[in-house]
């Protein structure tokens, strides 16, 4: 419950920890903010009535504690030689790789993603949304300070996109599919970090918008597996169609809104002479469309299973209209977005 005073406290410290990390002027302050963020999210994940949520919280804590320990060790090694500033990592490649690896582990990027799908599977949809979106802000902002074009960064980007595409093929759990989708999008965001802060912030904003619109409906109708789509209790066919079009938009299929940030990144990477990297990214990302189409298969069929009775919708008419509006933006957003977003 959001109105529980303890949960409100942890949500406040969760936001505060992220703000401390992204506004810090030293690595020690950034580490402190990450720790506050971690210790605030663990109680939010735990649920005494759900052993899977408690197991996910334990997995998350152990992984993040390992990453924090290596991060602190790297910061101490750096402080022995230089001042504790963000720019000194460019002169020390081993420390830069160690620091980048810990931040990649914290955000669940491949090949450090071993914990991410398992933790997502044990959480409810709202906590999963926080893990997919808000918990990536601080590590992404910190890695943008030390992320430079080199062989290590290119391998990580390609590995993220490949893992996100292939990993979702044999999954039937929607939480794991969204987890692998998040890993795929993370590869695009890391490539956008190479271009500049405005690029990855733009991509991240679109990703948060589309993911939120989809997961709120998953949460409202208690969808957990692909077979739930074949008897989806949505009595509004327009809302049902908008949901699956939003899934295709999340996959980056033109002409939906989700294609716009990918279009910006592709054009900018080509302008910076990363044509080979862009080609690999586009080819590997096509795999994500497979499991998005598989989820939307029932909605686009002319005849499909339909229950004889429909439960009352969990949405109020106002909230249902607002959700339909958000989902519809992904259908026509590509036409109006160039008028709203400045040219990067």
C-alpha cells in the first residue's frame, strides 16, 4: 500500500539516494548515494506473504553488495594516487574497466545480468517497474562519466543487445520477457551514452514512458504468463489493441513512437562513424520483435478464445481513459514527436 507510512519513508529515501549519487562531486559521495538507494529498495521488495519476493530481495542484496564492495575498493585504489574526481578514470584503464563493470552489474547489463531475470520473476509488477526504470538512473549517470569508446564498451553494448534478444525466446513468463527486453534497451542506452548525455536521457525517457504504460495494464489485469493473453479480460477492444501496439512500439517497430529514439541513436552513431556497430545493433534487436509479436498474437487474430463472462474492469472510467490516451500516444507519437523534441 502506497499510503503506508513506512513505505512512504522508504520511497523518499529511495529517491534521495539516487539524487545524492547523480549530484555528487566525488566517487565516495556517489557510492554513499547508491548504498542509501539499495538499503531503501530492499524493504520495498520484501513481502512476508510471498516467499518469492523475499528470495528476490536476498538475491538483489547479495549482488548489489558485491558490486558496492568492488566499487568502494576501486575508489580506494584511485584515492591512493589521485584526487577523488570523476575525470581521473580516463587515465587508468584497468580501474576504469573495474568501475564500469560494477556499475554494469548494478544495473543488470549483460554479461553481468545473471541476477536480473530471477529477481524480476519474484517481484510484483510495480516493484519490477522500479527495478527496470528508477534503479538504472544512478548507475547510468555515473557510467556516463567514465564511458569512452573502446573495445570494452563495444563488446558490452553488443552483448547486452544479443542477450536481450536471445534470452527472451524460450520464456513464457511476462516478467522475464520484460527483464530481457530491459537488457536489450540497456544496450541501446549504453550506446547513447557514447554520444552524449542528452541522447541517453531522451532514450531513457521514451523507455520509461512505454514500459510504464504496458506494466500498469499488466498489473491491473494480473497478467503473468503469455497464455493469459488468450483469455485477456479486457472488455474494451480498443484498449486491447492499443496495449499490443504499445508492445510493438516498445520493440522499436516503425511507425510507432518507440522507433523514434532508436532512429535518433542510429543516425547519430552513423554520423560518428560507428556503422559496423549500428548494423549489429539493428540486426540483433530484431529478435525482440519475435516475443513481442508472440505476446500480441491473440489480439491480432480475427478469431481467438474469448471467455463467456468478463469480470468487472479494475479501472475507473477516468483512469481507463487516461491509460488509453497514454497507450495511444505510442501510435501517433512518431508524427508529433519531432515538433515537441528539439533536434539533438
